[in-house]
C-alpha cells in the first residue's frame, strides 16, 4: 500500500496516498512536540526529532520505539536519512550537525561547525550528496 507520514504535536499519522484517508495514528510518540521527521531507506522505520533535542526511531507498522540516539541540547530542526551509508544526519538549534550510525546506537560524529554555525546561527536545513 502506498502511504505517507505526517507529524503534528506529539502524534504521527500514516495516510493512504491514493485515498487521502488516515490509516493509523500513533499518539504520544514523544514527550515534547515533534519538530522533524524522516523515513529510513526501506520505509520500515521512521525517525522523529522533538523540541527537547531527543531523536528516536520507531517501527513504521506499529509505532513502537525501537531506539534512541544521542540527543541534541535543543530543538531538532532537521533529520535526513542517508540510504547508502545507513546513517541519520540531524541538525539542531544548538548549532550542532550530527551524523548518527543507524547500525550502532552509540556511534555519533559531530560535524565541525561551519563559520555560519559558529557565528550564532542555527542549522535549519540539511541536504546530503553522495
């Protein structure tokens, strides 16, 4: 079934892309409002970043939390999944851009701050090129 996913507040909803009707709603996925959302390469997992900097991974079919990544100190503004490398890239109001290894919960690489991040601006959007 073709579907898409949205987040509002602390809830995630799966929609039928042909009919536009909701299929499933996962309530209270996070303790704080969800700010960012993305899917993994197989669309079997979704990742959410919340207003407190927490990043979690959930099963697409049932919404169950599968793991938590090392969090940011502030709102997670952007999440992207890099299919080829099985990693999650996150950006936050804390001016950090992190690369999380989806295969290893404990491994995280902090990307050195670019001049614009070091000057007090926060990363709001991230893109990846392989």
